[in-house]
C-alpha cells in the first residue's frame, strides 16, 4: 500500500505550504521577465579571481584540514578576523562572542530554535523581513507589529508592545529589507534603554550595514548597548544578538554568515548547531578567510557601493519620471531595496498580475506584514539589474501603475 | 542589568547540555593522544588535486552562478548525477526524489523537524548512531530500542516495537555506526514487509555503503522496498527515506549530502530547508559535481577501500594479539568502526579514564544507547590513524584493558 505520509507530519509543518505570493513569485523567475522581486546581489561584483587564488592557496597549503570535519563554532582564524572587522563596523567583541553560520537565515532559524516556545511573541517592525517570519513560523511564533516610518521603527509605540511580554525584539536597523528605511540614532538609543528596562533581548539583523551610499554611518544597536552598559572588556555581554553575513560583501552562494552574542548564548547556539548540521563547510570558511584576511573587503566594498549607488539612483530617477504622482516611495541611503506605497484602494498583488504580462516583477508588500495589511505596498530590488535593464523595467512598471490607477484596482 | 538569558530559552533546549561522555571526549582531542574516538576519514585520501582543478574550472566558467543564491532543492546537474549514482548503489530514483543537504546530520535534523511531535516514538537499533539521537532529542523524541547482533537489528523483535505506534524506524544497514554490523538480506526483506504492513516509514542512513572490504554488496532497504512494491517508474514512491553523503567518498569538510524520498516528502523537506538555511552552498555543489561528474568516484573509492581495509586488518590483528581474551569485538566487513564488548562488570567510561593516562582514547558505548545499557561496550574507529599509530594505540589499549580486568572495574 501507499504510505500515508500526510498523516505522519508534525504539527509544526501545518503552517508550511505554498502561499499565493509564493506562487506569483515563481512566475517572476521566467527568464524573459525583468525582476525587481528577488534579493540578489549583482554577480558582476563577485570577486571571482580572488576566489580562484584563495582556493588554490588553501588547497595547496591546508588541503587536509580545509577538507576535514571541524569545530561547530567555526574556524578560529575566521572568527578572529570577524571580531576585528566587527569592532570597526559594529560592536567590540572577542572570538568567543562569534559563531559561524551557513548564511544569516540559519542564524534566524537557530535563534528561533533556542528561544521560541509555541505561541511566544516577537516584536517586529511593520513591514519586516519575510525570511525571519518563515524561520520563526516553524516554531509557532506570534508577532507584535510596531509601525515604522522613514526613520525605522516608531519607538514611541514600543513600550506598549513590550508590556505584552515578548521573547525578543527583531530589528533591521540599516536600509531595512523590505522598506529601505534606517533607524535613527535617537531611536536606537531609546530602543536599547527600553529593551534593557523590560529585560527583553534585541536581535539586530545587519546584512547591509556597510552598503551605505550617502549620509554618515550610525553606530549599531549592539554598540550603543555596549556603551550604555559601560562595558570595558573585550567580550561583549550585553542584551543584543547581532547578525551579519558575507553574502553581500563577498558572495551569497558561499552561505557564510556570523552571529554575535554573549558567550553564554554562543555556547547554547553551538549546541544547537551541533545537532543541526555539525558545522559550516570548513572549505568555505578557509577560502573566505583567505580572500578577506589581507584587507580585501575594505577595497571590495567600495566597488559594490559604487555599483549599487548608481543602480539606486537610476531607479529613483526613472520612478520620478515614470510613476504616477499618487504613488510614493522611499529613498534609501543604502542597501538593496526600496519600498513603494500605492493609493489605499489599489491591491499590489493585482498590479503584479498585470505587470507580469508586461514582463516586469516586484514583491507585493503583504508578505512582509505578519498581522495583515500592506496590500497597497510593494518592494523593489535595485542591486541585481544593470542600469539599462532598470530603465526598461521601471518604464514598464510605470505604464502598469498608470493603467492600474485608471482602472481603479 | 544583566539580561536573564537562561529564563528566555525554549523548553526544547532543556535536554541540551554537556554530558559526562562529551566532557571525556574533549580530552581525547589533545594532540598527543592516539584517538580511536573520532569518526574522521583519513585526510591522506582526500583528492586535493582534483578539488583544485574543479575550483579553477568552476570559477573560470561558471563563477557568477556558482557564487550566487540558488534553489533550495539543490543544483540540478548534481541531483541528476546523484540519481544515476544512486540507481547503481541503491534504489532507482529521479532528480525529483533528491534534495541536497549540508551533510547527513542536516537531513536527520530536517526529518525530525518534519515528522516529530514532542513525545513521538522512533524505533532504533541498540546501539544506534549518536548524531541521530542528538538531532531528534531537540524535537522531544522517545526511542524504542530493538536489540541487534552481528547481522544487525534482530527483526524478530521488531513487530512488538511497531505495535507501540512509532513515527518511523531508523536503521543503518551497512557497517553500522557504532557496531560495525551489517543487516542481512533476509532481515532487510522482513523489515520492509513489516514496515509496510504497519504503514511505518523507514529512515535508511547509508554513509558507508560503498566502503565494503569483503563480501558481496547487499541491496539497500530502499531497493528492496521498491522491488516489493513492483515499482516500474523512474520515480521512487515507496516507504523509505534514504540518506547518503559525499563526506566519506570525497571529504567531510564540504558538508554535502543528499536525501532520497518520495517526491511529496521531498517537497516538504524543501520547504523545511528554505526556512532553515535557504540552500546548501552553491559553490560547494558546483565543485563536487565538477570533481565527480566524469566517473572519478568509482576510481577514488577503490583507493579509500584499500586504505581502510589495511587499517581495519591491522587493528583486528593487533586486538587478537593484545586484548585480554575476556573481551569480544565485531569484525566489520566495511565502514570505519568496530565495537568491543567487555565483561559485564567493567565500566568502559572508567577504562577510558585510565586509557587517557596512557594517551589512547575510544568512545564508551553508553552514549549509543538512548534507553540505558551498554556500560561495558566501546567503539573504535580504524579509518583515521595510520597502521603504525594503530599498532601503538592498540598496544596501549590492550595494556589498559588487562589492568582494568585485573582490578575489576
């Protein structure tokens, strides 16, 4: 007889499944479509030559250890390098504060696994990152959405949310995915004080922090927390779990990221990872270390910034020219995404269907709202397509939007 | 104030923690110790040169896609290659039957996540693989241990266990970790009939299937299941989820393995993996495909077999010579491990403490018994150490055992 598989799955899988949005997004992957829907870095900036040299170097000199099993927390020279890097761009930490993960998605998953009981609440920005919701839905999370504006989460509304008793606060402070907004310094400071007061940890997700195209770098939430606590040691022991990644600085196909946390939390994360996949590929860790160890990232990030800044500027210019005036959008200071708001009565998912006929795509904003809303919003990616493709795509999308507004849906 | 982290962890983390065994095993990692405790392949057989060529080839010709995000199910040419490979060494399958994982540990984790509610029962061999227990403990699994002998699980005792209503049966049929035993053809056939009769799936974990040093290859449980169902299609739609890995054929530091399952189960596993880590490193998948695509594995596995067979033989010879006659052990036909049984009153963990003073190590067998027992058993790895090191290590261990038997602990 056929095995009755569907009766054997666990409760937690019942929320898993294909959504309307996911089905629509599959259509955006057709090769003739100009897609602003994905979240892909530009392959033009991948440092292919540097990877080639690093692979040769690692295999020639460290082949036996780079191909062998290794420790769950990650390759020590890589963790030490990240600690130095992190001290410059985020908070001062020691190697014991760092665990290597297979991409930031894995860090989000492990945080869910370590902290979440079914039904636990998480405070998120509205809108928030879809991948985090996917990771935490598997653990039965519920969400408290705090509204945000062009300066990020409206922290004045945070205290009310904190009184509900959430497990943690999740925030993307720099060039947020999806909205492109950046949390202001003032709000960051208020955030850490409130979180400390209620004893609620903050998960700070910072994949794009170094991809700033204008304005001044704002200290990370973890740094501000460390200063607030007047920490004097090399080790960080505060209230923030900080995530960052090599996906945007080197290449996402590596699946290489890191999580920064107090050592006691890192030890728990290491046990979690040991049961989940033993460790992240030793070879990938050795190669990334070899590519980055001589200060390459500092040079390379300049190339990425120049490339993405041009694309952002082209997209914004074309939107000014082509989009109907009833549509508003963010002007992000960095990152890979911007956010459009249509008139309230327009459904972005309906607009997408028409856009797909015109061979252009974006992500309708509902997917980023765990508690509903955002039907009239849309996320556009500007990092992946070349300036010419952006021009053509925004022209098509402008025509689609004008038509949608005329037809009133 | 300090954040009260320990009060914020989820229920599922409460079983996590350091065990006495794990603390002892840390000691085995000291560099001057001859360790038969690990489960490491011999680095001498890693095909370093082939990896170097493959990295250069992939980066020169496919750099942009090998470094980019890719699909969750895995790189299609790799899955197609595995399907062909699998048809020869295990069951006939299509690419839709296959998902790539970051090592088999991740496949074990995903199977737990997909199937296990807290308190669910799993049928395991006694002893069974420690990593599977670690993965499934996180989901609150309970275990029904079925005893095994030199021909694997004693399938006559299986029906009683099936009547308890387990979620699935977990079995390592070839050169089992830890015992080194191989499930006989007759027992395999009886296993699949019983599992089908009760509608209970089988998880077949087969990392060592091709590492046979004597005797004839026995068809996999999945193959026998497919034959029993008289399957005519290319796709496999039976009752077995089959796991295998590149860790033992190429190198474990890649973290590259695969799971074979009916397409409907693969689709669920893909959703699980998407939330957990998006996908396994594209670069690693392209490189492994490049190394293996021209039939390299068939040649390379001969080198591995010759190397490990010699080491197994040396270990067995030395044990014959050096071990006290009260100790018994398995003579595995393949794989990486053998299993020692001491007189009932001897505690292998106590023996390990003395062995560590003599600078030699093994794993005490209790760790492989989820429901207790096995205090007088031990696992020895023969793949990692060179023949000379094995001779010296078994000499030291023989002296330790003689002493322990004399002292009676």
